[in-house]
C-alpha cells in the first residue's frame, strides 16, 4: 500500500484515520491551493490550482529578489499603471483559486465520517481556509486598485527623468486652497534635493517675504519684470504665484503640461534665487495637510519654547507649551501657520520641523493600516509633475533618507538679508547645503 492511500482511499470506518486525514487536507489546501486535490481528489483540477498558485508564488519570489538587487526599479514597475493592473489581476486570481481549493477540500474531507469531537475544529479551520486567503487576496487587489487610482490622480504621465549632478530637485510649495483654487500666495517655499544614490535630503527654505526676486534667463516673467520682482511691498516673493495666475498668457502651455502659470513663475524664480535647476514641483495644500496628519494618527514633535496662537494684533487664543507634544491635524496646522508675536522666519522653522517629523514617523505599518485614509488625503493634498514612473525610485530613496540626518539651510537673517538680497551669497549658501564638501579626516597624531 502506498503512503498516500490513506489520504486518497481512506478507511471511512476508522475515525482516527478520517480525523488525521481531514487535518492534513485542510492544512495543505490552506498553505498550497491544489495540493489537497493532488493528494485526494481530482488531479486535473489540482494541477490547475497548484500550477496557478506556483506561478504567482514564483512571481513573488522573483519580485523579492529583484527588490533586493534593484529596489527602485522594482518598485517603479509595481507602482506603475500596468504594474498595478497586473498586481490587481494576480491577486484576484489568487483569491479565486484559494476559495475554490478550500471549497473542494471540504468535499474531500468527507465531513460526515470525521469523528464528532473533531468536526467542530475541522469546520472552523475549513471556514478559515475558505475566507482568510481568498479574503486577504481580494482585499489586496482592492488596495492595488485604490493605489492605482491615487497615483494616477496625483502623478504625471511622463517619462523618467535623470538626476542633475547626482541630485533630484524639487520646488516644494505650501499654500491654502479654496474650493476653486490651489496655493495662492504660497505660505512656504523650499528647494528640496534628494541624492540619487544615498537618498540624502537637503532642504533650502526661501522666505515668502523676500524682496526683488529674480527670474532665470528666458523666463516669460522677465518681460514684465526685467530687473526682478521689484515693486516693493506689493512684490514679495510669494506674490509671484498670484501675479502669474492673473496673467496666464505668460505661460499658455502650463495647464496642458500638468502645471499652472503660478507654479512655473515660482519655478523660474526659485532657480534664479538658488542657482539650482528645479526638475519637479510639489504643491502641498495646507488644508489637505491637516487631513494627512489625521490619517497618520497625528505627529509627535518636541517644542523648544512656548508658541502662542492668535490673529496678529488680536488676543492670544491658545499656547503650545514647550516639550514633547502630540499634534492632530488641526493643531499641527495652527502650530505651522501662527505668526502671533513671532515672524515669518520662526514660522518657516516650525514648518520644516513638521515636515521632518512626518518623514520620520511615516512607517510601512502605518501606511498599511491607514491606507484608505492616506490615499484620500493624498488626492486632496498634493499636486505635482513628478512622473508616475519615478514613484518607486522616490519611495526607495525615501527609505534610505529616513536613516540620514536632513541637511538644512534657510535664506534668512542674520546670514541672508531678505530686504536687500545678495543672490551670489544665496547661491553659495545653497551649494554648501546641497553639495557639502567631503569630511576631512582628522590628522594622525605624530609620535
């Protein structure tokens, strides 16, 4: 008698054999769909189920190896439109074969011959085998669909872009968005660079009240403002966005290219102010920022000194005490935006503090557990021209960046005069932050 005969041809009169056989079949089906059919049922059906499962399992192993070898490229494929379609399809197929295998296995168990005391547990495990793998795969397919819709709604349909001098460069704008507009007069403007190898991030803050902001050569803004944005208090740096939005003829193709006149005018000025070419823009709606932090379950920061909240010139309505603090979205927005008895430069510092805290505290477990909320918040939060094909690369670099301290520079007093700016000095400050000189080894002491 072969070793498998008690499984395929059991003695139904022996309760012990039927009990053990039931456990084996259900566990095998739970782990490897189709294995129970190969052992005790329709081998043709078993080969179909097992082969399908094996191909999907092999694809997972290949993906894991590929990620270990080239993480960015692997992620880029799986978060691309067609990659997510493929993932969604594979998970649907996995859900179907898992469910079919579990249902047919229950038939093969011959439940009426299973000993009475074992039946309850066999039935429970059968339900788990039917529901858990199929349900998990179906939910994974749903999340893949949500991811595809979210990424397609946020990122540009454009080819991959190579780094410049080893850096990917972003203009980060933070502004308020009403029902019919985005980011008028951005409250915060930063140049962000990401090292294409190490993931090292450098952030350069540009004050919103900078005077006489220049524009790069060839910019349409040079026609009305050949000497820079220089009309005094009505021409602060942040107002460039508003001006260009009111003069869309300066950038007639901006909207068709996934941008806006205001964004492109700000890009032209950020490049001139910093001396760094801007490859991508990211416009963050500060009201969506509130939703993002709530979706994350809040953010933890360490407040160095008490921060008052009020409308400038009116009584204080709230005070953030010094020390470790947990902020929900509403309180984080209050903390980031208040200018009560402080100035724009203090506010810039608080905004950078929140940006870094979010980067440090967004963990894969948080993203998985709150994926739906984050996806919804992301659509309301971010506008960008970063290509969808580069999302995986940026996720990979972001993982590396979490292990490194951020490099920071602020074009603010006392190092930089925002009223009478020296843009050669600005270029020097920026380059020292973005391209720091290599560390000099300590001299070896002489005997």
